[in-house]
C-alpha cells in the first residue's frame, strides 16, 4: 500500500467531518486511509485549529534544528577536551 501525505487542511477537514456526525469508517473509505490513521490524527490534532497545527510543526522543526546544534557543539567540546588532554 502506498503511503500518502495528507495536508493540514485535509486532516482538519476530515476531523471536522467526523465531529459533524459522519461515520469514521465511511470517512476512512472515502479518503483511502486506515482507521488507525484517523484515530492517531484525532489524538494528536483533535483540539487544534489549522494555525495551531502549523505552529506545532514550526516548533518541531526548531526543536530538530536545536538538537542538531547541540550535537555539533557537544562533539566540538569532546574534541577540544581530547586535544587538551593530549597536550599535557
């Protein structure tokens, strides 16, 4: 089965349809997704609107960037400690 990427707007639309009373099994069949995907989205994005989802994704990207920076700084620190230790 091919993995699909759903846009934030489509996810929000699907969740809104479910809130309005459309059966989950019908939504999943209509959009070609599994029930597990729907419930995962509902757990993750259930109480959010579109702006909150984009903010969440921006914060996740910033978190990845900061983790990468920390890893690089930690590696540089270890290299400096090693270099200073060899000089003594």
